[in-house]
């Protein structure tokens, strides 16, 4: 069967993560939540260690710890802590505690590099179900709350006046972010998840005139990065997760140049 081909499974996994990460990444870029994504992703390593210790699913462990971290960050925001400092402390502390916890797992074989940088070529059919199920959940959440999320991103005060609770929308984003981290850990690893959230959305920004178009273009860029990085890593024998992010970064550089040229042309015509 077609799914017996590991390259086909890897391609489907990359596309699934792209579908989940890119639209959510647009909100991460708009809200300047890059560190938030990093902290949530880094907590996943601790979740992996806990899952291994208690013989649970890695997905469940990563999802639980990512959700705890994201909820903690949301709860501490606006309480006198400098956000960038707090996120830096939490992100690196979670990663460090996770790596230390992994070292205590005697008798459990764990490929740490696979969780740090991803191992998309080892994706199984079960992993595909988890990845595409997670992508469907994230897309459903975003479609359901899209207008409310946009209003809250534009102005919390405007959201309150429209009868929208910004805290509820933050919770939706928090849940979606935790799910993306949990499904992407197998594909790009915890150290590169934030890149897959941010880089395609940032690359789409100069090409889009509306939020919906930016999310759609970001999804196309993320998908192209996943497939292009997979092919490039296969032929060049390079690590797949980092190669996917490298392709996304090159696309970002190209769209940034295009955006700069368009702005320059507009200024000249004025």
C-alpha cells in the first residue's frame, strides 16, 4: 500500500503540521507571541519524559505539559512580570528540567535528538492519525473563533465592547498552540516548532492584504517548505527537520525582498 512508503508518510506528516501550524502562526506573529510559542514547545520535552516514565503516549504527555506551560504563561501575564524575561526563564527552565528528567529514565530507550530536532522519516500510521487529528482540531478551533480572535487581536477593548471576552479567546489560542506543539514534535522537534509557527506566517505577511489571505499563503508556504525540505534532505542527506526550516527561511528572505521592492515601487510612483 502507498502508506507503506516512509517518504509518503513523511510528506503527509509535514503537510499535516503545516496545516496546523501556519494559520495559528499568523496569530502568533500578529500578537508578537514568539516567545510564548518557544516556552510552550520547550515544555514538551518534560512532557516526553513524564510520558516515558509513566508508560503513557508521548502525544498525551507533550500535550499535557505544553498546555500547563501555556496556561501558566497566560495566567502570569499582566501581573507585574516583564513578559519577555518571564518567558525566557520559563522556556529555558522547562527545557533544562525536561533534559534532566530524561537522564533519570533508566531502562527506557529514548532518542533525545529525535525529540529535539524531529524524526519525520520515522513517522508511523498511528503518528499520522495523531497529526491529522490534531490539525483538524486546530483548524476547527480557528474557524469557529476566527472573527472573535481577530477582534481581540486588533483591540481587547473593542472585543469587550462587542461582547467578546479576550480571556476566552486567549484560552482558545493556548489550547491550539499546545495541540500544535504535541503533533509537531515528531516532525520538527521542540527546538524548531516555533520556527514553523513564525517563519511561514512572517513570509506570507508582505504578500497578503487581508488576515485571511495571510493565513492561506502562510499555509501554502509551510506546505511547500515541508515538502521541499523533505526532498532536499533526502537528496543531500541532511537532517530533515532543520532542512524544512531552512527552506522556509529562504522563502521568507525571498518574500521580504519582494515586499521591499513593492514598497519601493509604491513610494516611487507617489
